[in-house]
C-alpha cells in the first residue's frame, strides 16, 4: 500500500506543477492556455537537445530553463499581447492553434521517433522500509516542495509578488496603483513557462520524449485544478496529488482499464456538485 | 507526262509522309504509355504519434524500388511510390487511400496497424487492388479479403511460440499479461490466453491493460506482483514496452518478462537502456537483421543505416522484402491488378528475412523467434519456430 501511495504522490506532484503553471496564466489573464501541455513537450525536447550537445546535466537543465523563460516572453508577446483587448475566447482559440503548430514543429525538428533522455540517477531504485522507489520519484517530490516554497516566498514576501498578485486580482486597480500590468503579465508567462520547463525536465528521463508527452499531463492537471478550485494555487497542488493518488488507487484496486474514465467521471461530478472545488473562490482570489 | 511523273512521285511521297506521321501520331500514345512509371501506392503513418511505424517502412520500400529501377524496373518501366500519410486515424487513412487511388496504382502498401488495415480493406476489395501490410492482429486476415496479403506473422504464430517458451522452456505456470488497450494489445492477450488453455489447461493469473498514452505503468506492474505472476508477457507499442521494462527493473521485478516485437524496435531505436533489459526477452518474426551473417542482409543493414542512421528491425526488413516480392510478381505476371493478386497468391519468394508464401488467408510469413537481451548488451536467439 505504501508503494502505491509513494508512486501516486510522485505522479501527483508532476500534475501539481503543471496545474500550478496553468493557473498562473489563468489568474493573470483569465484565459485558458490550451497549449500548456505543448510547453511541457517543448521543454522536454529542448532538454534532450541540450543533453545531446554533451553539456553537463546541470548545464542542460539551466539551458532548458533559460530557453523556456525566453519562450514564455515571446509566447506572451506574440500570442497574448495582440489579443489582450479581444474577447478571451480569441486567446483560447489561438492557444489551441499554437498547440497543433507546436506538435507539428516538434515533429519536423526532432523527428517522429521517441527520444530517450538519460536519467541523472540511472535506473536504480531506493528501498525505504520495504517501499521500492525510483530516485527520480523522490526527486520530483523534493523539487515540487522547493518550487512551492520558492513561489510562496516570491508571491507573499517580495514587492514583485505583491505586484503580480495585485495584477491577478484586478488589472485596472493595479494600474491605478502604478503597477504596469502588461509587464506583470509578461513575468507571469515567463514564470509559468519555467514551471513547464521544470516539469519537462523532471518527466523527460522517466517518460520517453515524444509529441504526446504533454497531452496526458495537461488533461490530468486540468482535473487537478478543477478539484482544487479553479484559480487556487494551493488547490492546484492538492488537486494534483489527489489525482495522482486516485488514478493509481483505481488502477490497482478497481481496474487499470477504467482509471481514466473514473478520473474524468469524477471531474464531471465535481463540476456539477462542487463547482468551487476544495479551496473554492475565496482562496482563488487570494492567489 | 514527263512532267506529271515527278508530281505523282511527290504526291505519293506526300501521302507516304502523311501516313507515316499519322501512324507515329497513333503510335505515340502507346509509346508514351510504355514509358509511364508503374505506380505503387503507400499509405503509412508518417506524422502523429504513430509516425515511428511509417517512416522506417517507407525508407525500406524506397530502397527496394531504387534497386529495382537501377536494374530496369518492370520491363523497362520505372516504379514510382505514391505516398500518403495515414496519421493516427482511420479516417485520415481512408482519405489517404482515396488520394493514392487517384494516381491509379497497381497495388497498395498499408500500415502495420490492424485497425487502419481493417478500415482500408473494404476499399481495396471493392477496387480489386492488392493491399499489403504488416499488422499482426489475428483477425485482420480472417475477414475473407481476397486482395489482402500480410507481410508479417500473425499473433497466433508468435504467441504459440511465446507460450511454449514460458511453460516448456522456463517452466512457468502463473503467467501475467500486460497489454495496451487497443486491437493489437487485445490480440496478444487473447492469443496467449487461448494457447495457455489449449496447450496446458492454464489460465493467466493476472491481466492488466493500459491506455496507449499511459506513461506510468506502476499500477499494472504492482498488480502482476500482487497476483503472484511468475512470468509476465507484455504486448504494447515500443514506447510503453520500453517504459514497462524500465519500471519493472525499478520495482525489482525479478520474474521473466517477455516483450513483443515492439521491444526489439525500442532496443534498436535506443528507447531503452540495454542495462534495463538485460535478462529480458522479446519475440519477433525473426532475428534482428544486424545479427545475420548473410551477406545480402549485412549489405542491407549497412545501406539502411547509411540512409536513416538507425539499424533496421525485422518489420522494416519485411516491408523491404514484400516490396521485393511485389516487384518480382510484376516482372513475372505483369502489372494488371488481377495478375498481381494471382502472383502474390502463388509465388514463393525468398526474401532477406526468410521465405514469403501466401496461405489461404494471404499470410506470407510464418516464423517466430524468441530472443534474450544479454548482460553484455548483445542479443541472442534462444528459440526458433521456422516454417520457411
């Protein structure tokens, strides 16, 4: 049972990271970025390319984060900025278009064959009181905790964080207070893209890198943010872990065939019965 | 009269010239037709997540065509491939075939995917055109199709070999089956289950499936352990079999694990660390082409590597061979669609992977081998079932 929980927790942390980056953009723009899975995919491909240059592991990770930060800025400038005064549906449709473009671009640049990124930990496992864990799983949990602490510190203990939160809560009011919303939104996109970069770097060695790598993650992350309460930062984290645990518990004790069906049935049930999720609107507004 | 003779000569020359030009004009289309290339349609997944199951086969078939064209093509006519992308969708595959058919091909190669072949089959049967493909799903060739030829052994051949290997050779009785939740996976599961019952009166102790997009197979592996499986059969795609092998190692699964031909593909495409599969097994229609000492196979492997950067696996070799067989059929029987079907049904063709001879269902290949991945990163054939 502990084994099942440990594995579910690690997957849940990945969903939490992706969900977190997803709702950052939602909070800043009130738009849904349907190309979010593709941002994870691109970061995994970039990480593969960086590793392939023969660069040390840490340097490849750094290169990926820098590339994703730049990408986030360009993405905001080219996709969100021109559409910022249009109905948000225009942005949503543009992100769907970008997701198709990004997948085909990846196919052209990196080819159709899945790619293997070597793991920094090899394929060894760690035995913790009878629970066999892959070192990557422990690392994912540790990184997620670090990211959450860092994000909390930035958002609640820095001037930049206050500006970002002010912009997320009310753009007009933030502007009246002397905050430049466009700049804050651009920073939010960069932070979100770097979070996708972290997720991509974490999953690339445990999954093979292909154009599909982000699709499943974003679907589960979407369920996670619904469960947690749409727009809530802690909700995304809790929701991610709930989804990770739920799917492995369903797969092990009910049916591996129906685990996705049960997860999505739960999503529909929650949308109908508890539209505000676990943390509801109050926390969402604070984020 | 003296003056009229040259005039009549001129007239007769004129008539002769006109007749000659006219005869040339009449003959011209026939001559041009003789120089028209012989078109062979190719419908394969070249983009989408299934692209890895298309491009290698296209490359191999193009090599066979290039070699044939250098030696005169089909009685002086060059062979031309008309290629369309089927992506990961049956609808796209049908549209691709429609497009290919507009170029009036003499035969069509389809994907190694059972569902797509089943989608294409009604059209090729209606148009009375030979369809060659490599899906191993048993029921594909049980549809009563007259024009379909399978260039790879079906699951009933490979899974009988696998079942016998696990029970007779390894002495295992508690077999667990993990499979991808699609036609290919279910075919593997059903055939292993059938042979366990038919040959040994056994039932699988555990069966777990997963979605093609699943990356974490821990739950399925834990289920195998919980149910006490003493050997695990996996039937999936290269990506998920590679991930399954890695995750079984990480979860300290020490029972024999045998993958399908997809695992050979994963091994050759560097999707799995050789250290992760040391001691694991895979089944395939034949040994890895790179293990062969036969000069023709060695030359093919070298040429394929030079062209694509990868070593070919057996399925790629089968597409190369079956294109070679089609070329030989066209040379011997002609390029008429009905003659091609007749030739494919009758000819026994010696390819690089073995002999190709159609049975009553249109299955051309009947071999199966089990290979073991050795700790020194080599691959060894440990069981063979050859009918060719």
